[in-house]
C-alpha cells in the first residue's frame, strides 16, 4: 500500500506513522471531539497539542510552543506516547505505563595526530587513535544505575512471576547483571531494552576522517548517540565515558536534553491502572523507562508531569514494535478503537474526579 495512503485493508490501517505515532494523534483528537460532543462537565481543562517534528528533537514543535505560547499548553498532567503496549512475559501479560525517559547526551569524539603520506605509517595516526577509543566504548558497558522506575518495573514483574524474584538482586548488581538478564524468560529485544534501562548508553553511529587514500589525516571524528538516565546531566554523562575512551581523544557535547522521571504514586498513574484493570483483566501494570526521547522533555519545563500511555492489545501475529519506522507499518482497526475507548475512559475519569490533585 502507498506509504501515505492511509488505506484500510485486511483489518488494518496501513501507512507511515500508523504505529508511531499518528495513531495516537488521531486517537487523542477523537477523544477530545467525543468529550465535546457529549457535553461533559469536567473538573479539569482538556488541551490537545499536536506537533510534527518530535522525531528530530521537537525544538520547532513542542519546544517552540513552550517558549512562545506556554499559556496555551500549560497543564498539571499530560498523556504522551511511550507506554501502553501489552507484552507477554513468562506466561503473564503486562502493559507499560511510561513514567521515565532517558535524556539525550550526544557527543563528538575527536582524535588528533600528525598528517603525512600514507606510505609512511605513523604511531600518532588520528584514525588509529580514534578507532581504538571507539572500539573500547563499544565493548565496555557503562556503570549500572537503578532508577525508581526500573526498580518498580522489576518488582512488578517479580510479583507476578515468583520464579523471577531470585534473579532481581543479581540483575541490580553491576557484576552479575548481564548474565542474570540473559536468564529472563523474555524475547531478546526485551533483554536488550532492560540492559539499556539500567545504564547510560553511548552508541557510535557516524565516523569521518580523511579525504584521500594516500594522505594520513590530522583529525578523525566519531559522533556518538548518548542516552542518559534520570539523575545525570551531559557533563556527568561524559565523566562516565572519559575513563573508557582514554585521554587521547577529545569529547564535545553536542546535545544535552535532560532525562525525566514522573511519580509512580500519582492520581493519573492510579487512574490509568484502574481503567486498564477493567479493560484488560488479569494483566499487570509496569512502570517503564523509555530509552528514546519524546516531546515530554520540552513540556516538563512548564512543570507538567508527563506519563506515556496509549493502550494496545497484544496481537501476536503482527506485533507493533517491529513495524515502527519499518516496512509495512500498520495498526489493526480493532486496536485503534481499543486505544480510543481506553483513552476516553482514562481522560474522562481523571478529569472528572471530584478533587483536583
């Protein structure tokens, strides 16, 4: 189907953004329209904000709104992308409520050396210096740090799956964490995500050096996608990287967007859990930390507490995550209706509560 066709076929809505995140934009807009059409008298205002550039940092969307029109979007709470997915683990079904997300701490590594003719090797080759530092960074995990969200997530899994409980202390120990995670009864992508949720991460993604094959360049550069846990700023992040890469390369911070963590014991969190216990009886809620970034990093500058949640039933034939940014992106019509119905219940129940938190 055409990538921007929005075609409905075979029980699915097909198109770029169907899984991330035009589905949520359409759902949120419909919830707002349904509340208006029903003439509901709520205790809280409902604000709908949609921006187009979240994937490239959000500075011209949510960031611009925060800087230039904060009074249009100022709110105590917000519901955002990032949670709501249902996942089977060890025979139990869990769904995530995003309470935290990593910050962005992207940086440049620079190796310097003496230029020269490629036919005469040098010990101070900038490419070699940089490559060695990049190899060390790729092979060395950064130290383990346990956030409130990830600790709550692991405790929730252990409460539902007692066989996992003995592994929790090992998962939270830097020396045994990787091996313990490998023993968890979950798909590999979940184990990789858990490891990233427990550490700051630094992934080299771009290399550049030289312009001619017979010339030793004086400078070689690597760009690294750094992601920081709650409690770290950019400089604190680089302080963890420096001992690994050594002193022969320079480090320059390119982006320093803060990590976020919301309260696990708030009226909105409890409302989400209460609605989902009705919608998916027997499923377990999990607070979750998203290893990527969302527009929440801008909105929280206004003091807004942001939770990521758009409810999705588990569909084993066509799991959602592999479709995000990928081929044949689509969402089932049934799941789109389920998202909308669930969000309507959450918003109206929370905004209609007798006491304002």
